[in-house]
């Protein structure tokens, strides 16, 4: 099927004299996760991971995937005509390097300009020009051949009340306009679905597990325009927009709006997010002020209302997950449990919690060797039956009106090897070390990542991803600009200074292909500590409440300080969670949060 689709795409390329065609994983908004309508890369390659880029030429096809997906991509591309390019590996060209090396002299490079950001589009323009070639960005060729393509999503929108948002849209717009004035920009084009949802205090359902609505926005010092499918707004939402002085225009009108911006106007936009077609529609003499959307940092620094709500959401989520651990541990080997049935049981427990909205992402329930694939998804074909031995890794989370959660626990289902216990203990140490960090304000995740990665590097081990990411408030579970990683990855945009109120995950791991995967993930709130002659010190508050499986811990491999950190953490877990458990669950939790 993949072979036939690539052949059909090449036929359309030939009709238009296109020599090379790029198919990214994106929508018109540079979203991390995309709706079914936008899964063109999945359609053309068969690879189901959430990230990756395909490049098709007349006689070759390649897929670029990052370290989270090496194993999965290799399996899913087997038998296809597509070559896997392992991003970041030595000797592997980037997509842009490949294009530069392989676009022939006078060749034509094609892509849908709505799903390539302006920065990448400009780079591809320069590459083509350097080959005396051209760019064809006016058409979605995968859409031409995609029979039965899903429709663009148009799901209902709701207002996030002030008791959850903690700040009015009026206040947010005022702060945004102040930032625009600082940058001397009269117009701000905002295309990030997460930022628009945050700014307008609205949520939707146009991406699975990401409560956003397909839309664009343009803000001036006087006006605020929301480009959206008007049919998704009921009368209450339309009234809300009038009260907030938000003008509604059709979703697709953003392109005409960009065309009609007067020459010499100053437009603030982020070329890494705004799509190439919008940018390309601006008149040549429009002054583009390129910079990060001010809303990105505003959104990342949670206000006191949000932080209070988030802590509450984590207690509820911790109750659900602890009940799940109890059920799993007491039933393994007695009843049949599979990866999918375990995931379903956990989802049911979350749905029982007050103010539950949705899962925050598709649960990763991975047994044994399946967990070596960081973003494994169990299917009816791969669905493993759990046995009373080895590990089950569960990475999951929930969206609640009072916040979003992301937690990973790796649980011993029975007998373990000494190697498994040693690696589990090392991952636990890594997690605790980062959470205990104290640092001067001005540090970035780059400065602190070694605290987590260090114990693994000492063993000659590593994990091919960041150590942590920001968390949205009832938005994308992966949020910038904060994060932990050991080197700058420009396209990730997660290396900002860590500020008070930011929420970031702490999730080191060990992944051994064909054997097992281990990950322990908690969320951390960045807080101010003392301030003295050396400056403002910062620290973290751990807000994820569920036991780290003591059945897999080797206490003798931990320092006294590390054991104390784990004991303190487990004491907090018991205090937070036990009041909401049944008596037998409380007794179980007491054992699994005991001092070691």
C-alpha cells in the first residue's frame, strides 16, 4: 500500500515537474500533535509516530525520525521502499542537508506551504535558488491522492472559567500589547493553537487529547481578530467574543488578511511557527519583526490560581494511579491482564475523578521489550499479555479543568534480574537528583540536565531524548519554552531560563532494545528559594504523587542522601493519597511507601 501511494505521489510530482517533495508531520499551525486530516506523513509512509519528516524524490524515499522512534520506525518501514534516517546519529544528514545534497541543478522542490513554517520555507527557497531551481508550495499533493481523507475537525469550543484560568482575556491582551509596543510592532499574527487557546481562555477538541480549536489570530493595538470556523461557536461563545471585543472572521481568511497588511506596517510573528504561505503572502515592504510569541513565555509561567489547581489535579490523578498500581500488583498472575486492558482500567479510574475532561495523551502501556520503544502504542496485533515477571512501563496522564498531568511509572510484575533492578535504581536516583536541585536564577534546563543524566552516563548509558518538557494547563502536555536536555536542539525551543511558576517533567530512563525499558517521571514546579548576596536561588517542588516501585529498588546502590530523598518523597505520597483510598489500598500503600 505504501509503495502504491508513493508511486501515485510521484505521478503527481511528474505532472508538475517537481523533483523532490517534502511531507512533514504538521498542520497549518506547527502543532506537535495533529488531527487525522493532517496525518499526511503517516499516510504516505505507514509510520505512525507523532514526529518525523518524509522526503520523496523520483527514485528514492526517506523518513527522518528522532531517537524516540528508531525502533518503531525500523519495524514499521520494514519491507517498504523507504529508507530510515536516524536523526542526530553520526553521518546522518538532516532533512535540509539531504535536500541540499540531492536537489538537482535547476530542480523543483515541492511542499505544501501551509504545513511548513516560514523559517524552513525560507531555507528551502535559498537551497533551491542555490541550485538555480524553484520552489512549488501552492498545493498539497498528498491530499490530491488521498482518497477518503478525513474532514477538517470542527468541534465545539468552551470558555475556561476564571476560577481555572486565573487571569482574564482582557488582562492577557493588555500584557501582550505591551510586549508588542516594546518590539514596535503594530500587528501580531498568532498561529499557535496553544497560545490562542490560552490568550482567549477557550478550549476545544480539534486534536485528540489536545483541547484546542483550529484558528488563527491577529492582534493590533485596538483590534483582535479570530479566524475560525464560525459554526463551532454557539451563541454563548459568540456573545463571549463580543464581550472580549474579539472580531470573528472565517478560518481561511487569514491568508487574505496577510496579503492586505499595508506596506511599511510592522508585524510581529514567529517564523518557526507561522506557516510559509501566510508569511509569503505578506507584501515585500512589510517590516517583519521575527521573535518568539510573547504568549509562549506568559503561558509557561503559571499564575497562583493555576498552580493551586494543578496541585489539586495531581492529587486526584495520583489517587487514580495509585489505585491502578494496587489493582495491578494484587491481580497479576491471577486474572488475564494485557497492555490494553491495563491501560483501559487506568483510564476508567481517571474518569471517576472530579473535573476530568480527557486523557492528556494516548497511554503508553508497554510490557517487557515493548517498553524499549519510548513511544510504543499497543495495538490489537502487538497487545502483550502481562506475566508475573519483568516490567510494565505506563506513561499516562489526564486533562482536568484544574490542570493536566503526565506521569510514568515502571512496575515490577514479579521476578526481576539484578540488571533490571540496578537500572531501575539508577533511573530512580537520576529522577531524585534533578528534583532536589538548588540553583541560581538564570539557569536553564541545559545547566541542570547532567544531574539527571549523570548517573546513567557514569555507566555508559543514555536516553535519546530530553529529560523533561513543560506542561500546558489543559493544553498540550508538551509545552515550551522550558525543558531539560543536555544540548540545544533549536527546533525544540525548550532551553529558556527556568522561571518561578514553570512546570516541567523529570523523566530519565533506560531503553535496551529487545530487553526492556524503564522510565520514572514526575512533574516539578520551579519556585524561588532564598535570595542573598549571591543572587536569587531557585528550587523545585515535586507535584506528582504515586509510589516508585520499591520491589525494584536496590537500596545498597543508593547513597544515604538518595535514600532519604526517596523516603521523603514516599512520605509525601502517603500523606497526600492515603485519605482517598479504601482501607486495603491504604495498607498496601503503607508498604510501598515504607522507609528503606
